């Protein structure tokens, strides 16, 4: 199946080296999906009647969305690649996703948006960890 991320990687004019393109593609796509889910979850939390009880969830959602967006951007740039920066941002993204998934999971029984967000975060965390392992 074709995707914009995969298609853009295929058009990169220089050699990407021995990076696993499938894992890179999946990680970028999961970061984008997670950022969207976290932004939507934070917004939904703001619309709940008990918004005061969801302050930590909202903050964690927004932090995770920002980190996922930054990770997708860094992973999409290949000119002047620095493996140390890539490893650091992947580690930060996996950490943010784990924290957000844990927080959203604590509200998942009452809020479907939190359950869905937790799933997106866990999937993104896994993709980041798999790409990290592939990078060595």
C-alpha cells in the first residue's frame, strides 16, 4: 500500500544509507497519527463537564502531540543526518507516548477519546522503539 510518507522517502535523491525504510515510514506515520489523537483528546477533555479532573491528561496530551510532531519532522529530514539526535528524539517520543498512554488509560473507562488516544500512544511508542532498535 502506498502512503505519502513512503512515496516521499522514495523520492529522496540521495542515499538514505542502511535505515530500514519500512520502520522509518511506520514511525513517521505513527507519530503523525499520535499527534492528531492527542490533540483531539485534549480538545475533547476540555469539553467534558469535569474538565478540572482532566488537567493532567490535557497537559500530557499536548506535550505528547508536540513531541510527536517534532519527531515526525526530524525523521522526515535526511540531509546532514545525525544519528545521535535521531536516537534522542525517538527516546523522548517513546517516553512521552508511554506517559500519555498511562494517563489516558486512567480515564479510558469514562472517556472513549482517552481510550483511543492511549491506543495511538502505545502504537507510536512501539514504532519509536522498533526504529531505535533498527538504528543500533
